[in-house]
DNA sequence: TTGTATGCGTTATCAT
DNA sequence: ATGATAACGCATACAA
């Protein structure tokens, strides 16, 4: 346990006042070139490391932005996080993560903890904290919301039109000749699941295809539920030639259920997902899905935060979902 | 921007001294029940939130442990991170993450940044920071290493025997009747890649099977390299009935290459990976692989850290890799 | 049991 | 341009 080098120690060693050292460190005022150079040499020699706590306490700013992610290893949010990190890169602000595990209480505690650390700004990815609480948080710190919409904070929310993405991919299946399209929903308490189901229905309506409740099975966004839902689909008496899973993870599960029954994708059944997870490029076959520009969303959030911190206006860029057609969809075979 | 409630403010409001409030907060000394209750009421009314910076500065402890992860969304390390979080749960210590992106310089900066935040302990997951620097870091703070071994710090390193896992899974293939087994290596500058190749060779030796360099293709642990390596394997003139990829991600890539050539797994070619990523349960077919008890490793690291912080001894539990046999391997077909 | 005084390491406000 | 000094918000040793 080596003692930490303090600024005062450096000052003594260099024969100057602490203020001078501080000025050099922060670049807040002019210091004579000779002194500056000499002090910097001492700084390096002693391997001085500023104490972020003391600095934050004295200056009122910690030069850090807190990021609440749900699952530290969620592939979907991971890309957003990278976007945030990249967008913040070089700004001097650092990222501090905490995870909420999709549990409102844990999320709120994580946010409290981040605020207790006096982060200068906050980014919240998804989650289930009540809107009301987020509005309160937004009053005390710049708050960027990703993947969710909070009434009253629309200008700082980054969430794409999920209905449109679902409509587009369902439409794609219809164009391929599919008439009986099954849908595996996400956790219906989640707006994304609701919107994607709505998009599915919208596409059906447009094509004047009847909506058949038997073709819709509930899932919860996880692989296992996709597997189970697909299995239920087979056990029912409905026929279908395509499956739209409300996210890629459930599509993976459904893919396995198909595989187990000896059905080929896309020859026998077309399969699509939503999110375009990194892994979807390498499934067999690669998955047709809807891509959300998650990285760009993260970057945009970072930009919004930086501008907010600098007191400058910033308009979030208009981002849109994009159809990624790979090999899991094919024209319906004429029986 | 609401002003933050300070402890002094609470003290004034409650008609007691700041020390009393502090004592109640930290539980460091006895306070009369009436006063305690009254102050707690004020605390709640004002929605007091302690300033972590001031607290850390004054007490010398921040009640936080820093975690350096390589990629915030790596599925492999994600499980370890969850283990750490779970192991630290309820201890009062919080987790602060930073990511290093497998880039030595960025990793060292992240570590510096964590230390500047005065974390009470550190956990480093994998990474490419030179051992020498880690030994230095270990002198100033309890440091737990996961997924790597640093000479001199063996007692605080959690890394399983990779050679043994590779040997076991190769042996499994041999037992299934495979004689010509291809191997896709990881990034050979990484010890894991070296050890897994060594394990592959060890199993071959045991079975008195000749080692054929043509059956070994280099990869870099990412999906794309697995795809490419498998493709190269086909383009060569060697025949083989099984492929051992040095990790699951590359196995996914190889799986796709197989799929593209119309080869069935495991009917035509058996395929195995390493790591047992969450997704490997749901590939088609589910992947036979080597499971590392990553969650338990995380928990063990947390325990080690907590004991270290409490000045108590703690021996890391003996963890071992485990063969997970699923459906991507089958007995070699008699041609 | 409670209050007072001091210090934590830094920045910021004064002087000079 | 530089130094002394006062915050920053809290914990803690010391008094009472």
C-alpha cells in the first residue's frame, strides 16, 4: 500500500505553491513556462495521480457521466454503450456503468448511486423505472433516455419507431408470398412488444390478410420463450409458412424448435427477428431481421449530453430502423 | 437543478450537530433512540443523499470496487461480471465498470481512472496489460485477476486449466471415432489459444494420432475468423470429420461455413467449441463445448476481494472446466 | 450520548 | 504570474 501522492506533496517537491500546480493541472490560468515544465517533470517523477474525489468535491464537477444499463452483457445494449463511449471519447468525460437487471428497484438504486457519485450527466438504457421518477431525475441532471420514451422528456429520448420496423419486416414476408405468418411477441408489458405486434397487424391489414389470434404466441424476449412459443405453434392446428419473432433472441429459440422438427429454414419456413444482434450474421442461416442503429443512438446520446453540459443546443438526429435481409427468408414454396 | 441536501442542512433542520447525523448514517456510535428516530425522519423528509465524494475523501474508503472488463457486452465476461456483482451484493460495496477493449493502453488508462476514483479494490478481466504493470497495481490495492495468470500474483488469479479442457473435448471427439480432427486456433498471442492448441495436441498424442499441421488453421477468437478458417480447411486437400474451434464464437463462424457447403452438423461433420456462451444452447444444433464456471469465478473473485478488504484470509476455490455434450457431435459415420 | 474542531485533496477566490 | 486561504461535504478524534 503505497501512500498516494498529493498535490501538496508535488508542490513542496517542486518548490512552488499548491495553487500553481493546480493551475498547471487544470490549465485554468497562465503559468510561466519554466515553472510549468519543472512542475510537470516532478509530476511525472512522482507519478502523481489526481484524486477524483477531492477534485469533484472542490470543483463541483466530476467529469463523468453515469450509464445505467440493464444487463452488462446484453448484446443489444452493448452496442449502444459502445456508441456512448465512442461519442464521449476525447471529451474528457468518463463513463461509469451500473446495471439495473430490468428490475425497477435495482435500477432506481443504481441511479441513486450514480447521482451520489455526482456524475455530471446520466444515460439510461431501457429499464422499467417509472416515468415519473425519471422526470424527477431529469430535473437535477442532464438525462438521456435510450430505448424508451418518457412523456415530457421527448427531446432527450432516443427510441425508434418500433411499429414501423415490425410493419416493414412483416410486409417483406408478405411480399415473399407468405399468407399465414405467425408472430412470437415479446413481454407484452413492454412497449416494444406492443408496438411490434401492432406493426405486424398493420402489415396484415394493409395486405388485407385476416389476423388469426392462433398464430400469435407470447414470449418474453428470451431464447427459451421463442423455443416454447414455436413449439406451441406446432402443437396447434394452424398452418403457417413464416414466423416473425419480436426479437432475434426469440428467433434463435424458434430456429431450434424448427430444427428439432426437421424443418429447414428458409426452405420450409421463413424466419425473421428484430434487433440484428451481432450473432445474427452467423446463425445458420444468417437471420433476416430489423436493424436498429444502436451504435449511432449511443453516439447521439453522447452528443446530446456533451452539448447539454456545455450549455449548447443539440437536436437529436432522425434515426430510422432498417430492414436487413439475409438468408432466413425465402419465397413461399407453391404447394 | 435542485440544490443537494447536505448533512449540515439536515443537522440544522433536526436541531442536532452534524456529527450526530453522521453517526446515525454510519452507525459508528450510539445515539439515543429518540434523536435517531427524529433525525431519520428529517433525513427521509429532505430526501438526503450522501455525497460519495465527500464521504470517500473523509473516510479514505469509497465502498466501491472497480471492474475492468474488456468489452462491456462480451458474453463470456458478462457472466463473470454478474458473478462479481452477485458476490458483492449485500456487502455495501458497489461495482464501478470501465472497459478496456483489449487494448493495453486503454486498459491501463481505465485502471488509472479507477484508481483515481479511489476504488477500494480492483478486478481485472482478461486484457493485455503487461504483467509488470499489474504487479505494480497490486501493491497499492487488492487486485483480483480473472481469466489470466500473472507470475507472482498466483494467489489472486482465477484462471482455469485451458489445456485440460481442450484435451478433454478433443478426447471426446476421438472417442466418437473421429481420427482426422481439425483445429481452429484463437489469437496465438493469447495464452488461452496456446493452451488450447496444446490440449488438442496432447489428446492426439494420447491416442497416438498423428498431428497434421494442415488441419490447424489460425483464427482470432471472432466469428469471422472461424468462418474463414473453416473455408480454408475445405480448400485444402485434407479430409476431416470433426472440427474443434478454440472458442464458441469461432465455432459459430465455422458452423456457417459448413452450412454454406451443405454439410450437416453433426451428421457430416462434428463441431465443438469452447466457453459455452449463453447462445450455444440455442444454436442449430446446440453446440458441444467446454464450460468454464464463469459465474462462480466471478463470485470467488468477489469473495476474495471482500475478505481481503476485511483483512481475512481466503483461499480461492478449486474450479474446473466441464465438458458440455450437446448435439453438434456424433459418432463418425462409417464410410 | 453529544457537540466541537480538524482534516481529507483539490479548486477557486482573493490578495499581492 | 504566484501564493495564501477559504470552501467543498463528510467522518472522526477529542472534549465535555
